[in-house]
């Protein structure tokens, strides 16, 4: 039995030596990094909104008399869109117009006749009182001389002096009345007449405004997008009668993080991807909100899209892409070449001169359209593995093949062993 056991051990040892396999050769695709311009594209989703919108509501409740537009009609700012029943309002305006005309006549009479006449009368009263006062003064002077000469009795002098006192009182009253006419009454009479005229004018203008409210005009140029009522139906004050939108340009309102918004400026280029439209539609940043949204702490950005042909529709969900940072000469590799570790570090696999794969840590920058910028860790002369690098160990023998080439040994590591076992 011992020789047989020894022979078996020797046979096993011989088989182990003959079955040792060479290191597997893995086929990969690789390329050199490229130098070219790269730009960061910030993606976001949005819904197209009109450049301007007006939900037109009447200020009065009345039946609709005429509607001059249909849904889809193009209108200009100030154009008459509809009229409401306004015969009662027109009658009220006519009544107030009569009152206003009457007030104008009263104002003309007061300012051109009554007030000047009152002032002139007060002046005449003063002149007359002054003449009467002077006359009585001369009578008193004369009688004093006659009384001194003993020509008249004392009662005649007393009578003349009493008449002088009455004339003085009459003159003082006339002078005071003239002064009040000059300083107060004249001005007050003019202001009272003007106030009555202004009141009548205000009522007339209010009645005219009520009539104007029955004429519905467009505040903006655009397209009628909604017209829920028909002629004869009653529209309530404050309810929407017509909706007009300016769709000559549309807005895509997006929200981005603050650090991304700080890289943008008004006028930056962007594109909009619209369902059903083959090519991206060009757009521009037209507004960057100066404040953060309190709910999401993001910044609202408006993208303006030209729509003069009317091909884009309000309310369409779109995907927006804004051009951010740009590097005119960047070292880039395909995104598939980049490997990420659990700690967040980045690396790539390169092919060395010895035909083995080596891991290189790198620092990345902008990513755009399937390529990523490498800011440090690589040179143009490095050969970077772009396919077949997943789970590839450092030091593995590799060969560079064209796209689509496969290495059966690499794909099926157990194939060689199975063949040798046979």
C-alpha cells in the first residue's frame, strides 16, 4: 500500500504544476484626454408662462350686450372687446351733465355779476356815508359859530351834533362792511360758487366713469385665451369676463440653488427642450430674483423664449438648460472613465507602458455632455481607460481594443480552468 500512496502523492504534485494558469489579460477601451472648450449646463424643469396676462373683470354688474372677439383673437392694447348694458348709466350721466351745466351758469353769474355788484354796492355805501358825515360835520361847525355869536339857540347845535354822531356811526358800519367784503365775503363767495361747480363736475365725471365701465377694453396686446360668457348673460362685478395673454414671448420660471444662481447673469444663454419639438429652443435669462424663496431657499430664474410664430403653448412642461461656467481650454475625459470611491474621492484607470492598469486620483471640474473636466491628476499623454474599468484591479494586465472587442477570458474567468479540468 505505501508505494501506491506515494505514487498518488507524486501524481497530484505533478498535476498542480502543470495546471498553473497565467494572469488573465483584460480587453479595455482607452483614449488620451482632450483639450477643448467646456461649459457647465444647469438643468431644471419648468412650465411655460405668458409674458403678460390680464384677467379682465368689469367693475359693474350688468348683462353682456356685445362681444367683439372670440377665443384666439389677436387684440391690441385699448381695443374694445365687449360692451355691457348701460342705458340706465347713460341716463344718469345725462342728468348729471345737466346739473353740471347749471352749476357752470351759476358760477359765471356769481363770479361775473353778483359778487362784483355786492362789492361795488359796499363801496358806494361807504362813499355815501362819508359824504353824509362830511355834510353833518360842516353843519356842526357852522352852528357852533352861530351859537357862539348868539344867533341860534343851543338846541339847534345839539340837534346838529346828534346828527353828526349818527352819520359817523353809519360811516363806520359802511367802512367795516366794505372791509369784510374785501377780505372775507368776496373770497368766500367765490369759493362757494367754485365748490358748487366742482361738486357738480365730480358727479358728472362719476356718472361718465360708470358709463365707461360698461365698455370692456384690453389693457395689453395679446391673444384672447378665455371667453366663458356669451351675449345676454349677466357678468358680475369682479368676475372674469375675458382673459388676454401676451404670448409673443414665453417665460420658463425655474428655481435653482443659491450657489448656482450666483454664477448667472441676465442675458446668459439657455435652451428649452419642448415635447414634440425636435430641436432645443434657444432662450435667455431675463430675470434673477434678488431674494431667496422663503419656502425652498432657492432663487427664481426667468428664461425668456421668443414665440412670435406662436408654435409654443402656455402651460407646456419643458426641460431647461442654462449655460453656467465656461472654460475655453479644459482637459477632459469621457464621464465613463471617472470612478467614485465611498469617501467621495475621484479616480481614473490608466494604461501604463508595461501594459498594466494603474489607478490615478484626480480632481474634477465641470461636467458637460458626457465629458468631465480634469483639473489635476492627468496629462494629455496619459492613456485613460474609458470602458472596462469597472471593478478593475490595480496592476491588472490589459490590452486596448476597439469598441465592441471582447476578451472571452476576461468575460469568463472560469473558462480556462474548466478547459484545463477537462
